[in-house]
C-alpha cells in the first residue's frame, strides 16, 4: 500500500506554519534492497547495487521540482552489525558511487554533503568524501546529504557535547542555550527544516534517523521497495504532503483564519 502516514510528535512551539508550496527538505530511508534482491532469487547485495539507480532518480526529481535539500539514509550506525560480507559490499559500493557520481552531481549543480560519524571509515574513503564535498561546494541547485554511519541519537549527543564544550570554555552560558542554538550544532544545521520523511519498504518506523529534525516533519510510508522507487512514487509522496494541513500546534481553525 502506498501512502500510509502519520504526523511526527510535536515537541516545540517555535516553528511557524509552512508555505503552501512543496517541501523544501525531504529525507528518505532507503529500505528494501535486500528483500527486493531475494524476491528475484539474488543475494542481498544485488539489491544494494540496483538501488543506485533509484538514488539517481530521486536526485533528478528533487532538482526538477525545486526541492532544496534531499537527505538519504545510506548507512546507519547500527548497520555495522550486518553480515561482514554485506558491510564490505556496502563500503565498496560507497567508494564506487563517490568515484562515478561526484562529477555527475557537480555537472548538474548539486552540492554533496556527507553527514555522520566518519571516524569509523578508513582514511582513503574519508579523503574521497572530502574531495567530492569540496568539488561541489559552490553548487546551489540542490544539497544532497548522504547520511553514512549516522544515527539520530549520535547526532543529538554530538551536538550536546559541542554546546557543553562552549559553555566549559566560557563562549556561552547555560542561559544562552535554546532550541535554535542547539540546532546550530546538529548535522543539518545549515539546511531548511525537515518537511517530509519518506520510508520505503513497508516498515513504519524511523530507525534512529534525524530524531531531532523529525519534530514537525510529515511522515510518509510506502510498501515500494527501494530499487523500485522512482519519480512517479516520489511524486505521490509530494502530492500527499501538499494536501496535508500542517498545524504546528495550532488548531485547524487558526490555520484557516491565518490563510484567509
């Protein structure tokens, strides 16, 4: 089934009503590669390789429809627990994609950023990441964020450490800390607020992804497995987003009055 949905928990009153235009920042949990491969009688890693074309499709769609930021959950901090062979193939695929796609992204005006704890990756891979980020740093058609060795709890803890260190060094006081200050230390500090989180593959959870950022995001779940996710399915998610009333703690009547 396509289009099961819910609202993320609302934890702050500082965000105002969004524009009626489409989402500015979309995140996707790319789930279902292994099951897609198994349905075809292939090993799980075959699905990961097939999923690369879906990445290209969503980047094209985002550029064409004016989405400003697209964040893709490529490898979570928990994925290290998967079979060693699968992790090895994922790392190899990450290397290959960086080699083959960075120039394509640059040519199409896409800025690449990798968010997550890169300390677990070997220095050669980190070097390729930094090189690709530097090459595309001046582009502004779309910001493509690849979450690698990323976890939402890690992001929050890391931001808390940075804020605590500034307090310790006397750069700010406890009274200076608010949601805006904390947000400036998260992995997505320079990006628009997250508007829409999509998960493919039929699961209805966010799996430790962008926990802080999901406070007011709209959630969209689809049974479509990631290698089958394309522009048409993406459009269904955006269409669904566009007909929702985003209240941000207000009543529907208040929103109607403000927009009339």
